[in-house]
C-alpha cells in the first residue's frame, strides 16, 4: 500500500530550498504607508495621529449600511462624515 502525501508536501519540501530576496525596508515602509488612511491635515495615519481618538458606537445595522453606502458614493470616509456632523452639532449648527 503506497503512502498518500499531502498536496502541499511538495511546496513545504521546496520551501526550505528557496532563498528569499533581501527586503528593502525603506521601500517596504513606503509601500505600507501609502496604503494607510491619511489625515488630510497632518499626513499621518489617523491611528498614529495624536489629534484623533478611536471611538465605538452601536448603531442599527440598517442605518450603518445605508450611511456607509451613501458615504462611499460621495467619496467620503465614515469617520469624516461623523467628524462633520459632530462638529456642526457641538457648534450648535445642528439642533436635535
């Protein structure tokens, strides 16, 4: 009876013989930083920017989905929409 081998056995066997190319850390950092969401004011990712704080809120799923779809259609991040609305509300420009 022959022993069955995994379909990944060849990949794992060859993995030890493959040498990886040296990593250019400056280029890698540049690629990663380009993919992060950036604050328009500072150029920092919001998660690294001390002027921003992450918050959580519970919204009805249907409201969140509608809002997310509309904000994407207007090329706007959800957090940008919240920032605008909350700024107007705190400045008494929106009355609830």
